[in-house]
């Protein structure tokens, strides 16, 4: 019974950690999209695909 409880708690903690990381990443992405001074992605239609990537 103890090992089952530990496995469940670890699974829930891992799930919670990934959800929190996803929310933080989503917020950073949305902030970057709203900032007009950031460099454009090489996947953007109006930027050359041979240029320097935005995140490097």
C-alpha cells in the first residue's frame, strides 16, 4: 500500500510540474508575441529563412 501511494504522488507531482512549466512557457511566448521590438522567427512569412534564428 505504501509503494502505491508513493507512485501516485510522484505521478501527480510530475504532472503538476509539467503543467506549471507549460503555463510559464505559454506566458513567455505570448509576451514575446506582443513585443514589437523582438526579432522575428525565421519561420515568419516576412523574414528570410536563411537569417539568424530568433532564439539564438
